[in-house]
C-alpha cells in the first residue's frame, strides 16, 4: 500500500512538472510570436512609406538633392567656347534655395563625345552624371542622337533601372515636352510642357491642367547672356516653391494640391537638362546665348 502511494505521488509530480514545462514553453512561444508580429508590423509600416512602384527612396544617394523644395542649377562657364568656339562638356552646380551646394552634374567625357559636340551641335548625344556633395554618382541622364525631337532618360545607378523619360514634342512654334515615370515595364505620363516660342518659363502641368513642377531660366546679366555660355535655372519640385515663383513674377496659374515623389522629381531634373541643351546652350544655335 505504501509503495502504491509513492508511485501515485511520483506520477502526479511528473505530470505536474510536465504541465508546468509545457505551459512555460507555450508562453515563451506566444511571447516570441508577439515580438515577431510587432517587428513585421514595423517593417510593413516602413515599407508603406514608399509608394508601390517607386524606385527611389529617401535614403538613395540622390535623395538629399531631390527632396529639396527647389534647386538653383548653374551651368558653368566654358572658356574655350568663349575664346575659340570649341564646345566643352557641360558642367552644372546644384544649390538649395539658400544658395548652399547640394550636388553636381557633369557630362561624361569620351573621345567620341568630344568630336560629337563639335559636329552634331544640338543633335548630339550625351550622358550626364548627377553626383552628391561627396562626388558619388547616383543618377545618369542620357540622350541619344536626335535629328528632330530630343528625348532623355534618367537611370538609377544603384541597379540600372530607368526611372523615367522626357520627350520633346515637335511643334512649328511652341515648346512642348511630355514627362513620363516608370511604372513596372511601362511608362506613365505625369506632366506636360506647352509654352510659346521664345519662352523662358516651362511649367509642367498634370492631366487636370494643374502645375506640379517647373523649370525657369533666370536672367544672369546682359554681358553673361550675350558673350558666355553661362546659364542659371530655377527648378521647382513642389507647390511651395511654385507659389514663391508666382509671387515674384506676379503670374497666377493653378497649382496641384500634391507633391511629386522622388522618381518624378528626377525626371523633372532630367527635363531641365534637356531644355538647357535644346534652347539655351550655345551649341543649340549659332547666335548669342541671350537669344533662345
């Protein structure tokens, strides 16, 4: 009888220990699962900050440039062009609205590009690197040879993806461009430029006719415009900078109530380069730089 009681006690304590061990194991698993769910939720929340299909994120090398409200883009002087008419590679300085350096754009140099600049003029192909303040290339703006209408594409150098394109549209007297952003394997138009002959302002409107961005050629002085290849531009990326531009010029045009993402801003910057090459750089024509 005593032995039977001892056996029952041992069995009971064994089952109690197993029950406690199983309970602790289940509780630990529940705690781990809860932590994993919270971690997954944080990752989902972080991912949701980037719209579906968007290529550039804020931590991209070009993020510090494209997240600015606007850019001041300055095409540097070309001394050989001024002295002997030899067309040099274009170089641009990028500055924030306060005039602080934000980055650079430099045309890539090859032997074929050197000769192409002299032979093809405004039709010539080019590749321009967009670099951050440390000189690290982050985007490439490319244009192939074009006989009539030019078009440029902007490429993400981190993975080789095409972010978007800007296409010049032929018109007998107007200055027209169509801007596209990459949507998977397709291109989706998000803005259009349609301005009169000799215009120095290039607002970009969406399909509702509301301005979402703009490129504006600024006057840099009669001497600089007539005798040099210097160029100064304002590139507006959002409604705040566009509103300031309107207040300064006294014009009033409808503005969109949303801001462009980084992909579309990269296309706007590429369009600014295309506009500069097509109308304002000295190799675009055979007259002084003042006359577009």
